[in-house]
C-alpha cells in the first residue's frame, strides 16, 4: 500500500500526465521502483513517449552468395590400376 500512496503523492505533486508518461517509460524497461520513478520526475528526465519504429531487418552490405562459402570436397585418391594397394 505504501507504493500506491507514494504514487498518488507523485501524481498530486507533478501532475497525472507527467507521472503517467514516466510510468509508461518505467514499465517498458521493467522498472517497478517508486523511488526511481520519483527521482526521474525530480530530475525532469522524462523523455517524450514515442512509438518505436517497426523492426526491419536491414540487408547485409557485404552479403555473399552461398556458393562462395561452399568448401571444395577433395575426392580420395584411388590407386592407379595395376599398382598395389598400401592397405
């Protein structure tokens, strides 16, 4: 209950909109500490809430085709016909 009363006190002191913005930012980063939230409001470090841009996977600048990564397989040498096998 103390956390609730502390949060209500912050809303009275700093205004509901400002506390709501700070709470939104705090919840995004999983910060649940009322004292840190109070510190954010005291220092005025409540950046505006902006929606994050859509996550787009950028094309690789130096992307090479898969054939360049293929390893050349060396075939085992077969003894010529007529030569004795070492095994």
